[in-house]
């Protein structure tokens, strides 16, 4: 990790992280101080302005005539565990969990389920990674900044 990323990671927490995540959800759009205040439920526009200015000092966003726009996307801390997909931030493990679940369901549908050692082993070897991946996905989703 470079020193610049370390500085950004130390500054990008709490409400500043929430503001940054809000901007990441719509990277092409610009946001205003009052919009951030309303969307994130801040007590006053000055709180929004403070965090937007902090992001601007970190050179992650820029101020264009009072509206703030994303300049650079950086993945630090908890953001490393998420992928932005169509304006929605999804846990990275979600895609792996869906893939493994689809593979297991496809196996169960397509093959006859005779009670053999091979069938039992295959089902167990499909269930264990599924449980682990879904557990990690849910854990990351619950730990996301809100």
C-alpha cells in the first residue's frame, strides 16, 4: 500500500466514507451539499459540506460550481470487499456464492440421486463452499457502512 493510499484510508471513515459511498453509487452524476444532507440524514448542510471538502482535499472528488463530482475511485478498507454494479454496491463474494449455488442446484437437478458414496461426497463438497461463501457474503453485507 502506498503512502497516499494509507493517508486516504486513515481519513476515509465514518461519515466521510458514507458520503464517498453515496457518490460512488452514481459515479457520473454530480451531487450538491443539500442533496447529500437529505440522502444521508445529516443534521445540517455544514456537516455535508465538511465531508465533501474533506473528500476534495483527498482529491477523490472535485467541486464544479457547487456540485461535487467523482474524480477518482479508490478501494480502501471495507470498500475492497464491494463491487459497484449499476449504482448498487454488492459484496464481492455474492457472485461466487451465486455461481456455486447454481452449480450445486444444476448437479442436483441433472443427476439421479442414488444413495451412493459418490453422490453423498459430491453433495457435501458442494454444500460446504456454498455455506462458507454465503456466510462471508452476509457478514460483509452486514458490516458495510450505513
